C-alpha cells in the first residue's frame, strides 16, 4: 500500500488528554509523532488537555491521528467533536468507540451475536452492599476478576481468590467508575489480535501470545518492566490462530469498528476455547505495545503502520455525503447482524507491507 504523504496535509497527533491513561497516551503519541515525521508527514503534537479542539481548524490541520487512550479520547466523545469539526480522524467512529469503551455494553452486543465472552455480573452503585457483593463468587465461581468497565491498561483490576477480598476489590474498581464489572476468570493463555481496515476488507494481523510473570499482566508490567514475554508468531497451532482471527474479525465488525483495533482474549486451558475480553479502538503504540509487534511479524514496520493508519482517517458522515457505515456490508447499522457476518475472513497471510 503506497501512500502519498503530502496528500495527508497537516496532521495533529492527539495525545495526553485527561484520562487515567494520560501517561501511556503521551508515550504512544510521541512514538507516532516521530514515526510520521520520519516518513515526511507534517505532524504536530496536540494535547486536548492543554488546547481546545476548535484550535485544530484555526491552526489549519487537515486530519487527526488519535493516540488518546481511555475516557474523552477512546469513548466517542473526541470522535463526536471531530465529526462536528468535519475533521477526519483515525480509528472507529462515535458509536463503535462508545460501545467498545464500555466492557458491559460490548459483552451485551457480543453475547447477542453468539460470540464467546466470559460470564459477568454488573454491580451498579446502589447494588454494592456487602451482602450483594458476597453473592457474586457464588454466581461466577472463584477466582474471578473485578474491574472498572470503562477503563483500560489494567487500571483498577483485581483478581479475587477468596470471599474476604471481594469488598476491597469492588471498592478499588469503584474509584474509577460508577459501575463495577465482575467477570468469570478464564484459566489459560492470554493472547491479543490486532485488526486493520473496515468491513469486509478488514484484516486480522498475527496473534500475539502474552506470558506475564505469575500471570500478572498489570499496568506496571505492561509498560514499565521487561518481565513480560511476548511470542509473535504466537506458536499456537495454525487452526487455533485462524479461529482466533475469525472470532476477532467478527467481534470487530459486529461493533462497527473501522481503521484499526485490537482484541484481547483468553484461551481456556481445559478445552482451548477462546473468550473475548475487550476491544481496544485506540490501542497503545509504545515500545511495549502489541499492534506494532504483530504488524512487524506481518511485514509492516512501525513507521509504515503509522502512515497506513493515518491514511485511513475518516468521518462517520462526510458533510452532505453518506455515512461511512453505509458502505459496510449489510447496510447502515453498525450493529446489523448481517454486516457482522458478511465478507470472507481475511487473515495475516495477506500482504501488508507498504
């Protein structure tokens, strides 16, 4: 895929922001900024925590690379503002971003489509009394995972192994979110699978296997140590890898994602069944990040990956034109079941190098 970088115009790399993932966003954004500049793109850093988004038009930007993570960057709010500014941006649109940011809503959509995801219990603010909390292990079994449903980077997550730690785990998650998600723990291997593109043209990249010390793939180990090991190629049997890619593509299309994304999964040890955990619509792009690692295995360098993602910048609806979702298989609805099932599965075997 050859891209005329001059045609991309002046580019704002949105980074930083106000979420709990600000530090990681700055790391991602600076990596993307350096990569785009190395390829001749006129790219500039833009921190929405320091500048009003209306300055994007005032400063003559033509499009945005969203390297924001978490709230007000990955949840549809920035995407909506950019739609109003008619400023093309990378990644998923407003609806897909908002749904994918909420792990409970994502699960509801996936379950409706028959996609595998761990069983869960959602605890609302008025339903977090001690008596209610202590019934959750009875419903889901132990161990289980407690997390805020609208945060990323493993922030606020606890693996609960006994009743005595349930309340503290719920209180920790509640510091980050009004609701708390309690999820069945899947014993097995953790993997992730990135996707590039949209609709029937979306391609699943190679699966990455994650091997964390004592299974602790937490915020610290993700970004600030060298203790986590990654395998790409994953070393999984070919049939398993292709099945994971198939499920991830269906999960991506079902949510109406576009541009790029990354699904995290667990492979249950006892029967090798994969379970979807979440869909990241603005994945990390740090030196520890998994999308660049997977892309490299498919023959796409970090710099070329950044340019390719940037070139895919779009709007849900161009001024006076049809919605970008109208072009997706099955019609205009991002959650149309027919669209979710349309198109053949594209695997990492397709050429990706620029």
